[in-house]
C-alpha cells in the first residue's frame, strides 16, 4: 500500500522509548520496533537498549549481517532528520 513517511527528529524519537511504544533508528530509517520485541533472538532487554534512539552503531557491533530493511519493512515509520 501507499506509505507516508514521517520526518523524525532525535527528540521525537526519544518520546518512543517504552516497551509498549518503542521506535528506533537504523541507517537513517526510523522503525516502530514494538511488535518485534518479543521475537528478537537476542532478547527483549538487548533490543530495548536502542528504544527511543539511534541504534545503528549497536546494531553494527552485534550483527551487521542482519537486514533490518527486510525484516522490519512493515514497521518503517519514517526518516531520521536533524533537530
Ligand atoms: C541476535 C535481529 C537489534 C543484540 C539477533 C538475530 C536477529 C536479530 C535476526 C539472530 C542473528 C543470528 O543468529 O545470526 C535484530 C533486529 C534488530 C536487532 C531486526 C533491530 C530491530 C539488536 C540490538 C542489539 C541486539 C540493538 C544490542 C543492543 C543481539 C544479540 C544477539 C542478537 C546479542 C545474539 C543472540 C544470541 O545469538 O544469543 N538479532 N536485532 N540486537 N541480537 Fe539483535
């Protein structure tokens, strides 16, 4: 379907830092990771470390071979932009 992407600033991202409302940015794209939390093979606690913030570096350190683009395509909410 048609997707309207939001322009998300770091402060907007920070508002979604709860387990029941978690957004995170990877490679400049912002995802609603909430529905994925129970399915993360690395556990909920690890994934929640990036809730509300840019997770690009931590993600690259843990599993650069995993494709967020493919896995969380349906959870894409927008693009990370400067404040
Ligand atoms: C494992 C996906 C974010 C830490 C995995 C695996 C996948 C995955 C598919 C299994 C990889 C494999 O076996 O080769 C994702 C996705 C993420 C995400 C889609 C973002 C939405 C993170 C973050 C961290 C993290 C931010 C760390 C802060 C780990 C760890 C494992 C793991 C430690 C290894 C678990 C184990 O093998 O025992 N993740 N991950 N992940 N993830 Fe993530």
